[in-house]
């Protein structure tokens, strides 16, 4: 397992066996993912597939460009794929000025129609068209304030400009009709949570996680007798997740926030409620409770991931986990590490 990035700004992890390599999530730009793979000693040309846990931006931002560049399949659940396509489909938008201009033209058209005694049915159609444009303008104005793809900062623009170069390389050999489609992927494969499948010599068992996405899931990977798991982005630990995380050798587990730091932190109250909800993220306390009560103690490594930069501190997450594991922690087992947002971890090999 090589954790390239873990946190609210981007998540991506390489799982590899003797013959197969898969990338779980692509939450950074294509360029940044390739850079981090180079730092970690991972060859992107050796990747066999990309797996997606869910469609939130910090898990899919570099997906399309990277998949096109490497020409490898992407594995989703069908609801996650549909949600991702909807996110990237261009929206019909109209500025307020254009909307006013359109209304003026509609008024002029109606005046001319009255003068020319155009039938009432056509006048009604024109009025209906004006009402539709008004609704579209209203919806688009709201979407522009909420959609990060529309309402972004200058820093986002710089990243997108850098990404354009990577995208040009990825789409150089594609037809123009395909280049214009932001949702184009070389191949798409569907899986279902609860139904195991395989990629190469890695057996994969996806499990449902409680998170505010279309169809979020975590994974257990098994090859050559070694089992690794990824369980992040979950509001609590339901029985199915606890059952899935048995006999795991390397576990990437969420420890998102410190409760006091979150309550006193900079997030709006609505966001705090979402993080604390049963479809939000695991706190240090919730992770520690799982490790103390339900964890079987069999892992060589536990990696604490998705640590919030604003509402947590790696030292606090590490302390809570180590206290929960207690005497079970040794040099050969239950070593607790923290994943970083800014730099990739050293690969963990068993």
C-alpha cells in the first residue's frame, strides 16, 4: 500500500501485488498524481485500473484526465458513475444581463406579434419561453454560487491551466468529438458493494459505507494471503464495516477530526453538522472506540487517514489511536502511522 495523499484536499492510494497495481481514487490533478507516484517510486504505466470509492471532488478531481492518459479502465458502482457524469455535464447558464436582454427581445416580439395579429397560440408559446428562460437564469445563478467548478479561486484556475497540458497529452490521439466530452473514459466497469470481484491477482471485496454520496464504499484487497483495507469517509462504524475489517494486515482508517477543534473551528455550523452526522466523517474518538472495542488486533500497520487540516492534528489522532490499542501495539504489529495530505507515504510492503 502506497498512500499518495489523504485528506479533504485530495485522496489517492496505490494497492499492488506481484502482478497487479490499482489506484484507489484520483482526488488530485493528473499532474500532481504522476508527480507523487514518481516520488513514491510507483510507475503509473504499471497501473491496471482505477477504483473509485465515491464521487466527491477530493476523490475524483484528476480521474478523467489520468484514465485517458494511461488508457486504463475505471471501476465504479453504477450510481457513483451516474453521479460523476452529472457533476461534469455542462450546465445551461445565462448571466443576469443576458437574461434581461432576452426579456427585452421577447417584449419586442410580443409587440410586433400584436401589431401583426399573430394567433394567440403563438403568443402563449412566446410567453412560456420567456418564463422558462427566467427559471433557467434563476437556477443558474444559484448554481454558480454553489458549484466549485463555476465559483473557483485564482488558485483553482492555476491548477486547471496546469492540468490542461496534462489533458492535451492524454487526448492527443482521440477524435475531436471525444475530446469535447469531459466524461469520456477509456473503459468503465461496474461493481456492487457486497459482491466480490477481481482485478488481475487481487481479489476485491467492496463494502457499503455511511457517507453523504450516491453509493459510497470501502474496499478489502487480498492477494498472496495478504489482506489490506481502505475505510475512510464514513459517519460511523456500522456492523457491516466492522465485519469487513477483520483479519486485515494493513488498514487505512479514517480519523478525521477532533471534536473540540471541530466545534471551535472555522467551518460554518451547517458544515459542522454535516461532518458530525452519521453520513459525515469519523472523529478521533469514534476511531478510538472502534479500535478499543471491535478491532481484532491483527494488523501489522494501521494508517490514520483523511485527517482534517482545519479540525485535527496528527498528534491528537495518533494519541487517541495508540491509547485505544494499548498493550497490543508492538514493533511487529499494530504500528500506528498517519497519512499526509501534502506528501506521499513510504510504501508499506508485506
